[in-house]
C-alpha cells in the first residue's frame, strides 16, 4: 500500500495458480479419470485426495447477469480463477479497508 497527495496504490502478487496434471474437473472425474491416471504415473495405488477434490476450488466459467438475464461471457470477459490463486491485490484492498475500520461478519 502506497499513497500520495491525490493517489492510492494497492498492489500485490496476483500470480495465477496452475495445477499439475492430473486433477479432477468435476465430481466423479477424480475416481473415474484422475485416479487411474495417477496410478499409471506412480505405478502403485497411492491416494491423491487433493487432486481428486481440487475442482471445488475452481470457479469455472463466469456468468454475467443483466436485467435478470443470464448472459454467457465472451472469451475476453470470461473470468476463471482458483481459490489457490495468489490474491495479493485483493488482500491489499482488504488490508486497507480493515485499517479504515471495515469488518465482515458471516454466520458461523
């Protein structure tokens, strides 16, 4: 976080997470596709829980909503991200807001 008289910069490491293959794309894919590939790579029956459940941390294709209508985004508007992405700039914004006294309250 850096600021001047008429400006504020909130910047961080926003590197995209890229998983190592094989990883599951959806429920059932881990057991039926990912694990057999994993067994082939390792030559044994090792468990690989994170790779089998990794899809849970992936947003997939974003969906736009306009006037209560679902719109399929164009390639340039398609926002796909992982829960594992480094969200440095987002964290910088959160830190700034926290210093201003903003708090988030969620059930549980």
